[in-house]
């Protein structure tokens, strides 16, 4: 994925949706760790994230130190925390800023579309990361029903985006993939469990892509750390969707947006929150449809038994 610096770097707000403990904070820390010059010994890093303030840097260092000290993932987020970054690119003329972005790290219990604070974040967002536990999606037969509310939240936002013809992208991030084997059978089951949501996103012509995230804890010279490889790909994809000067290498990445209005700027001020709630009600059938799929086993049955899943220690991101 190629991203060129903008003449005047823009600032984007990324919404994150996911249940408590799904791995949102680990994903952010892993992405930052992967795209950080300190982790590239030959200084050949082409793209990297820079923290915009000392508080952000301190919070990320706390996560890093917690993993190194305990060999465990950080505890779930207990309050909304803002992380502000700059995406930079190395060129023959030196380091250039591609864009800035704000990430809201939101406790899972706050990801509720009826929560006024969460509504305001939706209205102020440019794109969205949707986090789903891939391990639970395969191993727990009740999990698709548990995340029905997540599906409805995403569908509500997508319906607003469609109704007002906004440019908005959804990165569907399957976490904890280090706990499973991504073989054809497992991938088929994941795709089938996601089908109600994907079908709705396709129906409203929403820009979306699925990503598989595996960020295990490994020990290097006796020090534990997050091993992030490809973790930052969803963020780079979203930023390429939003940034005017994005140039796509993969065929599924567009060259930028023609309109940069956030949802809240497009909606009439007096009806901003009411439209969010109305949209939630209007897509309420999505959950019912999903329930019917799972209750009556309308998905194609698997022709072979599920393989044994190897669980790595401390893989509870």
C-alpha cells in the first residue's frame, strides 16, 4: 500500500467498536510497535506512526512495560482514551507527514449506540474499526448471538453513510487469530458467521474489508513483547481510503475520498442524535435475520470435522 504525503496533512478520527476484552488496545499497541523506527534496526522504515503528545507516548510505554514485566496482555480499557498520531513517510527529501489521525480507545461496555458519548464519537468519525473475536467466532456457538449488537451498531452507521452519501470505510478486524489455524474450514466458518453483516454492508454499498489480526506475546532474550506482523495493515488501509493523496497498490484500495465531511457535519444539527437512533431501529431486522440463520442452521454444514485448535500461552488479547 502506497501513501504519499499531502500538501496540507489532514486529521482523521477513527472510531473503534468491539466488546470488552476483544483486543482493541492490543491491536493499537501492536500497530504502533510494528510501524515504529525503533523496531527497524537499519532505519529503512518507509512508513511509521509518531505520537503527537507525551501523554500518548507514556500510555503506549505503559502497555509495552506491562507486557515485558508480566508476559501478559494489558487489562481491558476502563475509560475512553484518546491516542493522537501522525503517519509519516520517508522520501528522498526527508520525512514527510502523510496525515494525522485520532484513535478513540473505548471500553467495550461504552460501545453502545444508545450511549450519548458514543453517539458523539460516531458523529465525529471518518471511518471505523470493527473488532470481532475470531477464536470465539469459531469455538463458541453462542458468540454470533452475543455480538448481534455489534452487527446492529455497524449497520446503523452504514445506513446513515448510505442515506447521506458519505465516504466512510469499515475495517472488520478479526482478533486473536494466533489462537486458531486459518485453514479453509475455519475461514469458511468465520465468513459464514459474518455473512449477515457482510450482506447488509454490500446492500448499502459500504466500503469494507476483512483483516485477520494475530499479535502473540513472544520472548526475545528473556524479555516479553508483542509480536506484531501486518498488524498495522487495517489502519493503513483506512487512512488510504480517507487521505486525498492515497495511491493504491492493491486493487481493492481506492485512491482517496472526494468528500471529507464527518457524519455529524452532514446531518442536520437538530436531528443528529435522533437520526442515529432511528437508523438503529431501521436496521433492527439485521439481528433478527442473523438469529434466524444461526437458530435454523441455514448456513452450509461443514463437510469435515473441525481441526484441533492449538492455543498459545497468554494469547488472550
